[in-house]
């Protein structure tokens, strides 16, 4: 079993290769890890360490704060893209008894069990499980008394998500995409269209499940895609972010709607000029809070905290001018305070803002990641009814993930699942530098082992988005660039303009300027690292996924400082990209117009228009079914370099979307990245 080539697919040993130019289309059954051969086995050892890390996907504190439930991923195997998840519950008052597994499975076999929600009285837990049919989630409820058995409430066909109890505990709402072929969201793989191409829209609808009978009632209109929702305190209405048309594409133009639980009456109460997320109803039912701002990706939330009257009208910005980006919020029970998490100077933070006066009270800030909810990439916490007790999953560059509970900033550890897991990478520290008069932040990882007498190569890793930020986190096996540290590299993670963490003016500073000021910020960061660390300036490389893949392609056309590049899920041509991708709505706020109205604006930031300036060896990796940065974008760049005689290679991973899922494909990404830099930064 071996990788196969694009042409007539003879064996690798018989395929000619001009200047290292090659294209690999990896067949679904191929063992991709066999080629190319790795110079050091430490790459696999580092990935094995990460694969052995016990991952926590979500956590929820009981309303009374006495128990905590969490979802834990089962150990990853080399051949299982989805090894399964398990739900555990423990009494946090004493932690004297081991956690109890809550499951709908007849045996301890692996399955998908997730999306937990406590009943208002804290005696029952709702969750999703594919116990009856692998891959098909259903809604279950279990009492947490000894000997209780989970009861299945639904027998639906399609995708289910976000179950939430009604305030009276009689109904569970959830999001349901009938007959959906897979999980929702633009990160998942989307099979290429064949035959007569027509847009097939699977609308994700809000549905209600009667807990006593299991009866399911579709609530939201059939032509409206619902992304998020929240119950009103009296249980009579919902607030939702929703849009008509394709769910993947129209999140960027979503509006705020209210939906009546009894009459199906659906009304738009706010049509924003920005992206919105995390709508939450106030305890008195008179207003709604949400996060609004300039956002480039559905899972990546960042902006300011807004409130709006429940009948609609003008939204009020409660956090104008903060040098941070709110990423999640909830109301503190029985108060006028909104608790929110934030990206702040490359770190995580938690604060409150008064909905009446707008006073902001910082509660905690730290060089780590804190999350409670699944499906997103920002920060969040689970808050009990007392407004003080919380549960979070914490991790950082030096500490692997575990569950913690307690008041914010005073958490105590509940799980110790990763006591034997230690970093294989070097120390991470925050750096600051000035670029065009702006303060820019980034993270620098040192080589491990580190010898102050040596000079080291440097690889710059540009994050995706652009609306996002790299923060201190225990690495995943997907796009794991910390492995470069254990291979003898300094690794720089800059957060240039366009990133979250410095306020909305900073996030919007790259509008109509992709690859301009943000590249200057990155190069100024390289200067700072060269000034403060023993870097060999002849051995500097660049890599990144998604927007970072674009910046890799772009950076190689604009400067000779980077001697090699690895573009992952990259973007070569903004003009052709506009017609190829499945999420084109995201581009309008950044470019100011469609490509058909202002093609010159798109051309000025297109790497392909400057391709003749590239001399650095470039590797490109992409998923076959990626709709965010489609594979043809990598093909364009690869084809141009091949014709120009620049050393290049393109690898297309079969059956993968924007986020590479197969464990062996993830390993292959890491191996190829390390090998490419090793071969070309000597």
C-alpha cells in the first residue's frame, strides 16, 4: 500500500520527478505514513504523545453546583478517525468516589455520546448518542440515581445538535437537520458535486421534544437555517441567530430572530451590519445579549458585547474600545451582569459587564485556554445557578487538559487524566513588538533541547481566520507545529493585525489590505525574534493552515526572508476562489464588494499574480473535499511553480475537508512538514 500519483499511477519508484516537483493524490486505502521516509523517529514519538493525551470536549456544572459532567474523547488510534466519546459525572463536593460513566450503550464499546445538558432541577442529564445506529445521533435522557437507565426520546434521521432543557423541565429543544448526510459546518468534508449541479440546502431547524412522550415538533420555518438559540426565562420564546439559504455560507449574514414556542411565530428583530453569535436572554426576559463584530469563520467568535431589547430596535455596544475580543457570554443569574470570556493580548480572560451602566470588571486572565462548550474555538465557562461556581476544561503550553471546578480563577482540579503526559516541545513565552506604530503580540516556542551556544532555524506559523488568535494551548494532533520545536526549531506564532485580542479596530485593520499590514507585522515579529534569540537568518521558513496557508503562499511572493514554505489548505487566487468556495459571504466585509464588482481589489492580494517572484521550495497540503479553501487553489499555485521550475509538491488527502480528520493523515501532515523544512532549511 503506497501513495499514488496523479498521472497513470505507476509505482513511485518509476515516476520521474523534475526538480522535486510532484503531485500526490492519496487514495482512501493507502497507508500514507510510509512516504516520504522521516530522518528522525522523534516526529512519530511526539505525535504518539499527543495522541495519548486524554481530550475533554465539553463540561457542564449542575445548576446547584454539586455535580459536574463532562465529555471525554476515547483514546485515538492510528486508523480510527472518530474513536468515540464518553460522558462522566462526579460529585464535586468531596470527589471521594470515582467518576461514573453515563451511557446509552449496552456495552462499554466505543460510540459517540456528547452534547450534555442538565435539567433545571439537576436530577437528569440530556445527551446525544449513536447507541442504536453508529453515526446517527439520537436524544437520550437519564436520571442520575443508582441503577437508572438512559431513555431514548427520538428516532430521527439526520443531524442533531445542541439539546437544551426548557425552564420547566418538560421539553428539550434541539437543532435538527433532517436527512443530512453528515455533520453540519464548513469544516467537515463536503463531497464534490457530480451530474447536474444544483444547490441542495439542508436547513437546520429548531425542534422541540416532549420529555414525557418523545413527540417531536419542528418549530422554526423550513426555509430558515438556525445556528444558535436560547430559551426565554419563561419558556415561551426563543432567540436565535438564523439565515435563509445555505447554512455554511450564510452564517455571515445571520440575523437575530425570536420564535414563539407555541405558535411558530418567527420574527427578525435585528439585521446587523456585522457577524453575530452567542445570543442569550436576560434573566428578566426583557433584553438579549450577543457578541458582534468582524468575524471570518463560523466557529471563530470575537467582537464586542451588545444588548438589544427583546422586541428589537437598536443594539447597544457595552464594550466599545476594549483592547480585547469577547468570544462567549452568559447572564449571571438574577442579576444585570453579563459574564463574558475574551481573547486578550494572546491570552484568555474572563470579565463581567453591567448591562445598565456598561462598567467592566475583569475577573481573571491567564496564559492558558479555558473552555466548556464543544464545537467552537474560543473560550467559555459553565456557570451554576449561584453565579459563582463554574466548571472549565483548562490547558496550556505546559499543562495538558483536565476538568476544573470552582469560582473563576480559584478552580480546583477534578480529573487527573494526563498526569503522565509531558511536553515534547520547548518553553513558550509571549513576545511584543511594534509595527507601523501598533503593538503586536505573538508566542515563541524554543527548541528542545536548547543550547544557547547554537544558532537555530526559525519557522513562522500564521494562524487561520484571519479573525482568530494563537494562544497558549496543549497541541492537537491536527496541524501540530510544536513538533518542529522538538526537531530543533524556534517556532513563532504571531497575532498580526486582523487577529482577535486587541480590540475591534485591530481586528478590522486588515480590511481591504490582506497581505499588506499583516505581513509587515509578521516580518517585524521575525526581526524581534532575530534580535532576541540565536536565529540563523538563512534558515527561516513559513507555514500555516487556511488563512495561514494563504499568508504562506503570499509571503513567498513578497519577500526572500523565507527560504521554504509549507502551505496547508492555502489560497492562491482570490478571484478564482470567489467562485470556487462554499462560504463566499465571508469575503464581502473584508473586500468591500464582490469580485464581480471590484476584481482589482481581489487581484492585488492574490499570490498567483506575483508568482514569478517565488524561489523558495514550497509544499502544499489540502483536503480533497475542502469547501473553505478548495483544492484547486493549491493546484493553481503548484502548477505555476512546476512550470517555473521551483521545487514544489502538492498532496491531496482523500475524503478530507478543511479540518483533516483521519489520524494517519494527520501524522502524514506532520511528517511531510518536518521533512520539507529539514530538507530545505539546511
